[in-house]
C-alpha cells in the first residue's frame, strides 16, 4: 500500500464505525438526497415527522431484539408478548380499573416481565436454542391471549391511554400544511439513550456482549451467564410491552390479532443495522439507522409510485446485500489473518 | 472452534480424534429418538381423541382430511429437516411453494384464455415449470449460503422477504383461481381409499429417506451438520454439499406448491403463512437436531401426522385453533426439555470415564 493512501484509508475506516454505522448513515443520507431531488414533497418537515412517527414502534421492538441478538440469541416471541401485555392491560383498564397513564404502563411492564421470564427461565435453565423456544412460547402466548383474555377488537381505549393518543410534542404549521411529531417519539428516543448507556456503561451490558462473544469465556471471566440471560429476556419482555402499549396508543384501538407475524421485518432491520447474528456485536446507533432506513425506503417507494407490495422485496434485497458485504469482508479478514499466521510460522 | 491450536498436530491424529467425537455424537445423542418416541406420541394422540369423540374423530371423512392436509405441510417439513441437518435453516420454503403455485396458476389461466384444451394438455409441463421455480429459489439460497457465506437464517430470511414480495406484487395480493383440471383430479383421487396426495407424500418421504441414509451425498450432508470441521478434514466439499442441500430443499418447496394447487385450485401470496414456523416445530419435534447432524425422515413424517391428528382432534372436541396454538408450543418445549434432560443425564453418567481418560 502506498503511503499517501494510508491516511485516507484510516479516515474511511473511522467513518465506517465499529459496525458499519457510517456506511449506513451515508446510504441513508444518499437516499434522502436522491428522493428530495426526485420529489419535492419528500424534503418537508411533515414527511420527516411522518417517517419518525412510523419508526417509533419498530424502533422500540428493534432495541429489544438488538439486546437478544448481541447476547447470541434470537427472539421471535416479542410481538406476541407485546400484544399480550398491551391488550390485557387495555382489558383490565377497560373493566373499570383505569390507573392513570403511569399505572397502565406499570401493569403492562409487569405482564411483559413475567412473559419474558418464561422465555428466560426455559432458555437459561435448559440451554435450548432460543429460536425454537421463542417459537414455542410465541404460540403459547398468542393462543393464551386469544383463548383466555379475549379475541375481540376494542375500538375505544381507556381514558388514560386515549388522552395521549392525539398529543403532539412538536406542531409546526407552515404553508397550510402542518407538521406534527407524536409525543410518543420522546419515550422512544429516551429508551435509545437508556439502552445505549446500559450496553456500554454497565456490567450487565458488558455481560451481554461477553455472552454473545463466547458464553464459556464469559463464564470463566466471572459473568453470571445464566442469571444475565434470564434478565435479558425479562428486559426484552418489558420493552416489548412498552412497544405494544405505544402501538395501541398511536393506533387508538386494541386488536389482539395485530403485530404477530411482523417479527421478521424487525429482525431484518436490526441485522441491517450491523448487529451480528452470531452475537457479540451490535449498537443502538446502527439499529436506529437500520430502522430509519427501512422506513425511509417504504416512504420513498410510496412517493415514487411503486406498489407497496415491493416493500418486502426491497427490504429483503437490502438485507441480503448488507449481510453479504459483511460476510465477504469477514471471509477476507479471516484469509488475511491466516496468511499472516503462515508468514509468522515461516519466519 | 478452536481447531487452529490443534492444527499443529499430525493431521491424521486430529482427523481420528474429531472423527471419533463425531461418531460418538451420532451414536449417543438423540439417537432413534425421532422414531421411537414419535411413534408413541402418534398412538397416544390418536387414542386420546378416538376415546374422547369416536363418532366424529374416527369417521372416514376425518381420516381422509388428515391424510389430505398432511402432505403439503409434511413435504415442507422434510425440506426444513434437510436444511437443519446441515446445521442451517430455510425460512423461505413456504414463499417458494407459493411462487411455484402462483406460476402454475398464472400460466394455466393465460394459456386457457386462448385455448382451454391445450392448457389442459400442458399440465405435465406446467408441473415441471413449478418444480423449476422451486429449483431456482433453492439455487439462490444455496449460492448465498455456500458461496457468499451468509448465515442460512439470514440468507433465507432475506430471500423469504424477496420471494414473498414478488408473489404479493405479482398477484396484487389477490387469490388466483384456476389450475389444470387433471391436476385437481389427481389431488382429489384416492387409491384404495388412501388419498393420492398422501401416496405422493409417502413416495417423497421414502425418496428423501434413501437420499439421506443411503447415498454419498446424504452421508456428506449428515457429516457437514454433525461437525463442519471434521467434514473439512474428511475432504468434503462443504460448498457443494450446502448447495445441493438447498437445491433439494427448494425443489421440495416447488413440490409443496404443486400439492397446494392440486388440493385446491387457487394460489395466493399469503397461503400457508403460518406454515413457516409450524414446519420448524414439526422438524424439531420429529427428532431433528437444530444444531445439525441428526434427523430422520420417518420421525418428521410421524411428527407431521401427530400435529395433524392433534389439530383435527381439537376440532372434533370443539377446541379453538387458538388452543391448538398453545398445544403446539407446549408440545415443542416439553419435547425439547425432555431431550435436553435425558441427554444431560447420559453425559453425567459418562463423565467419570471421560475425566479418567483426560487424566491418564
């Protein structure tokens, strides 16, 4: 490698970030620029706010999935937990036990924690594959909800939840068109910071990375693997519950048939955001960028007049390309390491 | 994956060691679990519902329904088993099956619009095209997994979205009607009281069974899943093995699409959406080790029948499909836990011998 190229290369390396966040951000910016040129309607505050609004619930779910994926697992039951916790809470509050906004969230969080504990207990205790266990619990949670709690669509939420349904945190009306940012963007953003802080600054967070990197090594390093794993799923259950509540608040209704089935889209967004499916790698920033990218693409396709049916294909292609680039570069670096090893042996 | 530290040892010794470990795994872990216990589960499930509601459950119509509904799920589950045998997974199978069914239906209707008799004659060609669609889907998966090196769960998660997106865009989300009458006739025919579809299922199961346990490719697939490192040292071309596995899985997906449309002359993008997770349940229940290396086709067939018996039994005793979802989850987790507990007990029982060997 020639000398003048080195600093440029280092700058590119720094830009890429630990999990390709830089590349992701560049793609995102590029897409926004192209769309803004192609369609003037795109580069407006109301479009931006609409994209943020549609990202809120996927982002919260994605944060939970991120934690599980960093720990080396995969969770397909979070949507079932979300709908179980939120719908049950609405039923309880609707039955004359409306505890105020904070109260209903506490109820939902408790439900989410219990369901998460079921996952965590089975997975940690018996060391079973997380995909299969959560597949099983997904069926159990959804079946139990529809059998024992209710299967009816509820059109009006309890007063405490309904009161924030139409609250906006930012309202700007310019040129006859208003731009509104839903108040629920605030907890979503706060949650991002909280999870980022937890992952980077607490022993629990470091433990999640350690387990995902190598569970046996984490155990020998003194991390309590079983206990950490259990808490991971409790935490994810609680975050799913928050996502479910916000989903219902923003949708202004409660449908027990919703959400379940959309798990794969969320997992795809997280993986797109640079989290390694093998565990041990991933960041909140990357995840947020991944979720935003998917939503921007969805929005662009609609504006560009492409049938919304192609959304799935676009996300699938993006996932394959994103992961494919990672896989190829990982292969190259393995080859480089091996080449270095051989040099070392020869010397 | 600490093979680099041992690679300084003579290759032969490593090979022998890893090979022994692998043989031990195959012979001790999960062995014969699929067939033995699944047999019991089928009998128990059958007996319970036969005792609870004999007049409904034991009626010939119900028996035929079980036999007609099982094949399409069973064939996809066998394909899933193959992918799991290599330590992978294939989430795109149902999407492939739907694409194959949609292709057949679209081609038939467009030809039949001009010349119905000709469209009818072309039935075998249409079926063949359906299989080709499956093969192409499988080939794309295979390339992504074996060449590009994407983890199977992600590669097939992506292709699942792509194939499904194509199907949705193609059909506009609507259900397509129309397929050759002769195909429908085959779908409704019976041979000595047994539905033709079930016969096809059994034939495919036997074919895949022979492929897995009696051919060099089958042996390589098993070895690849049991221990990729040992497989590499044994000179197995893992790229080619993975490619073949996903090709066969895709082909079986195409077969499932043909079964879809033979049973019911319609095709849509979201048919069998709940099958994606159900077939994983069936494959695991049938004794497939999700980490790879062990599976039996017979076990998967029995698991398919068990779940189908439970489903129709639940209907017979008037339990809802929601309760069936609970039962599925509970059965899956209980069987997994039971496996794990017996496996650990065996390992603990063997440990004294193992430690002695290490000390010696």
